């Protein structure tokens, strides 16, 4: 049996919103190969029966960060979740041992995002375009490594 890398996704699926709909598609791509736990911002998100059933059908777990063990391994991923840095979820995820992948999806920084980067809490930063990278990269001075999809521009 192949060991599946744990990924804790700090998002909640939705049919509305760019990052939330992208998250739905990402789960469809990754759920067979990774041990995924979705970590919503609030307990109220669990009341969305449609999405709880959908996650369960994929074999994806869901839990609040406060209900997870104090020590975690693997990766924490957040796609444009303003509460991830703004309300300390990202800081706590890092403190518990997760390596952090962040993708803003916007052309501006979320509250707490620049401070988190400068503290070295981001292990990877994903960009959606070269234009977005140009707008945001200066704020990620403290992040250890930034990743992006290959561009079509010539070296």
C-alpha cells in the first residue's frame, strides 16, 4: 500500500467564488492520491449537508483545526482564504508542524498575509499569472520559495 501524503486544505467548497470553485476542481484532481482533510473557517460550514456529503463521497475528511491533533505532518494549503492569515489559522497550522502553501488568487494582499510571509510562515507561494506575481511578489519577501506555472515568455 502506497503511503498517501497528508494535505490539510483550509478552504470550504462552493459553487460561488473563484477560489472556492477552483478548490472543488482541485479536490477532484487530488483526492485519490493524497490523504486530504478539509479545514473550514467555522463550524457553521459543516451545516452545508450538500458539501459534507460530497466530501465524504470523495473520501475526504473534514475537521476544524481545533479538533485536530496538536502535532500534524504534511502540507497546509489555502487558496485565497482571507481568514487563513487574518484570523491566525495559518499561524496555528504552521505552529502544529504543517508546511504551508499559499495562493492569494487576488491582486492585493489579505490582512496578515505580508506579516506571515516576512515571518517565514509560507513554504510555497503559488501565482495565477505573471501579472499577479508582479503585483504581489514584493510582499512575500520572507517566504522561502515562490512557485508558479511555467510562462510562455522566452528567457
